[in-house]
């Protein structure tokens, strides 16, 4: 086993592939780097990874080609296994050359090769699962991890054979948590006196949400509210054109939002998918929400996530199959017309937030490295 550096720990964080893995990984990396430790974030070659990396010049990123796992009997399995072998070999070399002490996997099959390589090279290994139900990848990754970290308490029961499972919440980037005096209404050119509905339709597979919202715009206009809609690049033009037909509705429609901290701060209610990262951010900012799970998510984990918030009173779960202009407008109206209900949802959301999740994980990493 390699010698440890008593002054500085080098942590490899495998977090590529999706925003749900990437942004929490960056959050942990930021904490470790701020304390003087070396951090390398292992990302995929996807565009979302490159965009995120470009906004964090203070962190070191390494790209590695990863393949999604195909079905067991697929002809693509041979290519996947070959890529996995090559990835593991490359990770072992990276760990040796850079004297990595700890490997943290944020989930998905992009974490398997780094974790397995870390175990073979004598590193401490940890995984993080942000969803209520772990995917197949993290069930496998847990076998090569000293500690399993869960974002939600409900997830803990899915690792019954592991000896060290801890609930730590899901980390939120420092840029989201930094206090600032920026006026979110001025930033988005919204009215100061109108309540704001935030639509988070930018995630993969959110077209059903975007279109259902479009059908309800006339009713939103009659409510006297305003809308901040993050449509995503794929649907942006279609969404923009629908809003253009309702000019009396105060609106801000964008493909991307680089200041989601301001979007959450201005929101009185949000309509969103129930991915774990989005939900942790909604909880952190105490935003009441209508959660519409992506119906094709693996293990239907988005429904399980949303059920936790629904049961706690922080959100209302709505099935995409039940969405139409009337059901959506009625749900929005029910919150905006009942300030007491909105206040209770806000408090319930805040209670679900683990505000120091990134710091907790960083502390655990450093303790493991010291052993």
C-alpha cells in the first residue's frame, strides 16, 4: 500500500455522465480544495461535463471515455467490457502516477472502473447514492467501497449487506450557497409585486412537462402570476413560441440558467422533475414544488424520490400521465391561493435539507485517508 502524504490528501472523484453525479461531485471537490487538498475530478466526454468543468478553473478535471452498460445479451456488451477493462487500466495508472489516496464515486457505471482500480491500488473507497433507490451500478459499486453514503434515509435499506452505510444528504455547489445581494427579480426582468412560478423543464426527458405547462399558460395569466421557465436547449424554441402567444403573461423563458441560485430565490412555487440533485436544491432554498417524475427513469427512482417530499408535505407528486392544462393549473392555484399551505410546504422542504452535506462527506474522506 502506498505511503500517505500527511500534509495533503489527493482525492479522485468519479462524477461524470449526468448533472446528478457531476454537480454534487464538484461540491465535494470544492470543499476539499478549499482546505488545501488535491482533487482530481474524473468526468466523461459528454458536453455537460465539459460545460461544468469550464466554470471551475480552480479544480482539476480529467476526461475518460466511458460507455453506458447495455443489456446483458446485447451485442454491445463486448465493446462495453473491453472499454471497462481499458478504463480500469487507465484509472490504475492515474492513481499510481498521481498518488491518489481516496476514490469517491458519485454513482453510475462511470464510477465502477475508478472504484475498482482504487481498491486494487490500496486506496480508501466511497460511493454516494443520491436517490431513494440505488441503481444497478451503485449496487455493484458498493462491493468495492469501504463506505456507502446515501442522500436520503430511504436508500439505506437497499444496502443491507454492507457494513458501513451513512446518510449524509446530497451536496450542493458552493456557487448555489454563497450569500449575495443580487436582486433575482431584476436579474430575470420580473415584476417585484407578482408571485413567481419556476418551471424547471431543462432536464433530459422533460418535454412532457414543457408541453403541459404550455397548455396551462392562459390560466396562469388569469391568476396574475409570472413565470420563469428554464426550457432546455432542445425545447427552447418551441416553448418560446408558445409563450409569445400569451403576451400579457409576465414571463422569462430561457434555454439555460447559469444563476439557478437566483431562480430558486425568486420562486414561490416550482414545477420540476424529481431528480435527486434538483430536489436537494429545492429543499435547500425551501421552494414548494409540484414534482413530475420522469416516467422512464431507471428503477422508477424519480417516483420514489418524489414520494418522500410528498409525504413530508414539501411537494405534491403529479404523474405525467395525469398532466393537462386543468390539472396543472388547479395544482398551481391550490398553492398560490393558500398562503398558509405554501408556508407549510416551504418549512417542510427546508427540514429535508442537509445544508452541510459537502462538508460532511469531505470530513469522512479525510478520516478514511488518515487510516
